[in-house]
C-alpha cells in the first residue's frame, strides 16, 4: 500500500497577466540578454509577494581569492 501523501498544492500568487506585464521588455532570445536585476526582482515579488522584503544586494567581491586572509579578518 502506498503511503498517503501530505503534499499540499500551493496556488500561484500571480496570474499570466502579471507575468506578461513584468516580463514584457525582457529579451529571452538568448543567454545573457535579460535585465538581471529587474528579472530577479520580478521573480521575487511574483513568487514571494510584496510583504517579504527583497534581499539586499551582495557586495560583488570575489571571495575565492585570499580566502585565508578574508577568514582571518574580524568584522568591526
């Protein structure tokens, strides 16, 4: 006997009209043609809603270099 699934279905927060409106000027013709910041924010609001704050932008530093030095530093 199969175990009874407790999965819940989540209704979409947005309809097709919302997605069409927020993606209207995005270029999906090829890689790297999206306006990434607007695309990510539209996804966030579309999936999470306006009440959950959008995460702050990262600093953009390359943390793969000088790792030992970075980890040895204390914030202050």
